[in-house]
């Protein structure tokens, strides 16, 4: 019996020692993970996992450590172990990362299954909405492919090479290549050497003149990371990314991690000097990967600063004439998702190319493009196709629009190093370009009407652009192909006119002349504005009293009349069709009248100028009563509002 007790105690002791050792190893790995020393953390985590230890936290961190290093095959393996535990409390973000990792190893069907589960758990996440909206995204990517001839740039090493920029007939890029320096340091996140900026000569057509690269400038390169520069048009100012390191001092956040910041340098006597960090940097968040607008007045960059929608977002900041900066602005949810948006580039054709893992792609980071509209808004985001994009990380896209040559970075299979730089020639533009133009004239005399206000709306009746016709009555707007727009022309003493137009799906121009009629209606008390001014009746959906977007567009016309006639008073009369009961319809019509009045009051009309009443189904304007079968369109004619002038 004593022997058995001793054996039991020995087993318990050994077991306790093993548990204690394992706990200590996990604590050590967690510290490395928290400091973003992912390579070292992986080694310890995998040793523990190989001994049979399983936990949600372990598999999450192992998957993340590989995911953040873009090693998606290993990330998929450990996220797979995580989901095999069937824990119902796994955070939704891990569903997304697992799907992205599966997509990166070409397991698209499995990735889509996980994305379906992600969408169920996070239906308000923009990535879930984009997935549901773009179920045929692979076909769209295929349609955008076949436009590039892609080659290895010829300057890659066995290390990480990425983030190219054009400057003074040279290609400037970041590289972790080993120069043989005794003091060269490795980054614990990737186990790669810290990057410096290098330069290589280009021919006038943007092809490489040589494959021999040299270090860019000793005043810029330090013992930490430098990458992703951008240069002013005159070549005298550069912005670039560097670790939080200036003047020999290293800054750290609250977790003692050295993040990355944006810096500015100026060229004086052919030497780069005056390296300063930008004023909106902060030790507690990163700013990185700058690019300038074509006019040099706006700096775009990536950051996880407060106000970020996802893991990293794209921002812009105004550069003032004195060189100071405005307040950074988030580019909004057309561009940014809950994922990563990074590496922006603005072409001189006002196209923004950027990398994202939040928009539907092939896996990892893909390169996307969005046209910047005149008002600063962004057009629909498009994946630029599988010539550039792959199941791995593709980023750092830039193009010279004259030669249509450019460069991008990727860790796709078949490369020489951790990341590689590729050159390309674009044979066909992604964007179908269309111009909507026309002339505004007097319908009676054919006289051109200068200074007429023209507003273009999309098919959701959101304003796309507004301008006035020139001295010859002409207008011109850049629009998207294969879209439907509404064009409204407004001019004093003329009746406002609105025309719909469908834009061709091929590059070209669409001509839309608009002829305006002189106002001949003289209003009097008792007149109906909708008849006098050619304003459509305000339609409502069945059983609803909210203002439809198309109805709001017509209400803008009523608002315009009231603003031009400040003493005018109107009575708003709301009607329903005959369906439902008399009592129900009476209540519904009263709600509709109130909704219309409230909308006008919100737009600044004094409530004393407005009265309203609901008439239910008591004033039908066609045969569609309870005893008659009618079409939906016929019923809709009765769901209307009238605007009767009761005072002038």
C-alpha cells in the first residue's frame, strides 16, 4: 500500500511539475505575443500544442500570430483547431480571419461557408454586408482581370522588398536585405531585418534602367524601419513611414511597443534634412504609408487612430499653404471596413488605389480602386483583378498614368523573398469612363440659358454633383458607366425640369440637352401646387407613412416654391387607396399628412404656413373602390398628397 501511495504521489508530483512548467511557458509566450514578438511566441505556443494542450486562447493566438505575418496556411491550420473545439462563444472576428485564411489557400467553398456564419453573427459588420451584396464577387474579379502584363521587377532579394514610390527618374523602395552590417537588427514581429529605403534608376517609360540598387540616403535611414515614401511634385518634400524613432530617441506606447509614425523631410542642397514627425502622430497609435493627392494639397495615409472603423483605416489631411496640417478625416465606410485598409495611392487621374482585406477579394490583402468624385466622395470600390491580386497579400500599388506602367508588392507564391516587388504594364483601364454633357435652352426660343443650376442624382436620389451651365448654356459631369441618373435643371422664371438618363456601359460621352419652359402659371388661393408647377404627387408605399426617397425629391420642389414665396400658405391633403378599413385608412392618411408637414418644417418652413388633413379613401380619383379589382399601379394613384394654396 505504501508503494502505491508513493507511486501516486510521484505521479501527482510529476504531473504538477508539468502543469507548472506548461503554465510558465504559456505566460512567457503570452508576454511575447502581447509585445507583438509573434515569431518567438509561435515557437513556444507550438511546442505546447504539440504536447496535446488545447485551449481557445492558445489556438486564437497561434492563428493570429501567423495571420498577422500573412502565413495564411498555418493560420488556417490553427484557426481550424480553434473551430474544432465547437466553442459557441468564439468572437465573430475569428470567423472572418478563418475565412480569409481559407481563401488564401484556395479553399473558397469552405471560406464561403465560414463567411455565411460570420454574416449570421455580425450582420451589421460592413464586411458581412459586402459579402451578401457581392455574392458573385469572383465573377466581378474575373471580369476585371486580363488587363495587365506582370513581371518580377528584377530588384528583389531573399528578404522583404516592398512599398515602391517614383522620384526623380528613380524607384524608391523599402528592403530588409542584409547589407552585412554587424549592427543590423531583426524585428521580432516577422523575424525580418528592419527595412531601409533603397533606390534604383528608371528609364523615361518607367521600366528599370538597371537592377543595381543603392541605399537612398543616410539622413533618412536609421537602425529601425523606414518605408513607403511619397514625394511632392517639385521633389523637395518627402513624407515617409518610420518607427517611433527620432533624434536617437525611441518612443513607446502604454504597452512599451514602438509603433510607426509619419515623418517629413526637405531637400536642401541635394541633401535630405529637417526630419520631423507630423503633428497628428501619437505614441499610442500608428500612422503609416503616406501618399499625396495630384495637386499636393492633401496627404492620405493609413492609421488605427481614434475614430478608426476597423483594424486600420484610410484617412486624409489637408496641407495648408504654410506647410501646416488640418485635422485628419476618416475616408468613411465606402472605403473603410472593420478589416484592414492600408497602402493608399492617388493617381493624377483622381483614382485611389488601396489594399484591403475587408472588401471581397481573393484572400489576404487585395488591391482595390475607387474614383474620387469632384465633391470628394468616392465611387464604388472595385477589385482590380487577378493579374495583380492573388490569394496572398497584394499591396503597395502605384501607376504612372502616361506610360501605364507601375509597380506593386506581394508575398504571392513564386516570389524570391518575404515580400517582392512586381512591375506591370496596364493594357486596358479598369474604369469605364463616361461624361454626361448637354446644353440648357429655352424651350420656346431655343435661346441658350447660361448660369442655370444643374444637379445630378444617382438612382437612390442622392446628390452626385451640382454646377451651373456656362455662358453657352453647356454643362459637363463625369459619371459612372452603366448607371441611371436624374438630371434636374433649375432657373428663376422657368419651370424646374427633371430628366432621367441611362449611361452606356462603354467608355464615351452621353449627350442630354434640357429645354426649360417659362413659368406661365399664376397661382391663386385654391390652386394645387402639384398641378400648377408640374410637381408629381407624393407617393407612399402601401401601409407606410414615411417619406420615400423619390418622394423627398419631389418635396424639394414644394420647398423651393415655398422659399420663393415666403408669404404662401398651403394645406396638405393626404389620401389612401381603398384597401384596408375606413378607420385604418383615415389614420394612415393623417399620419402621412403629418409626415409631409414634419419634413417641410425640418427643412426650415415655418409651421404657421402649413396645415394638413388626412382624407383616407373618401376621395378616390379612379374606379378602384372595394368592389373593383385594380392593379398596384392603379391603386397607387390614390395614395397621394395634394398641396392646396390657402394664402399668398
